[in-house]
């Protein structure tokens, strides 16, 4: 998959994922790519700042199964390294 870098979680998404373990009362709605095992990409021309801890990129393009060697948890559309 040539767009793997556009599917990897940035710092803000990782923060959301780990905070979800602490706040079980919070509800959210998910797009299709938020199902476990799936990851979505950002737009072709969109740059992702991997160190940005505040801004979550819009990942709603070309949802596909998670790449080998990555973990795609429910609730986020990006991939985490195993």
C-alpha cells in the first residue's frame, strides 16, 4: 500500500486512543473506517504532522483493511504499530 504514511496515527490520535481507556463514559460516533481492523487515509494532498498533539486529521478516504504489522483499534481511523 503506497499511502501507508497517510494512514498512521499522529500524536493527537494516539492521545485520544489512550484517553479512551480512562473515560469510559464518553460516547462517540464512528465512520466506517473506525471499525476494528480498518484504516482510512487522508486526502491525496493533505499533509499529516505526526508530532501534532492537538489536531486530528480528517481520515475518511479509501478505507481498507489494516496493514500487516499494524493495529487498527475501534474508534479511530488510523493505524498504530504493533
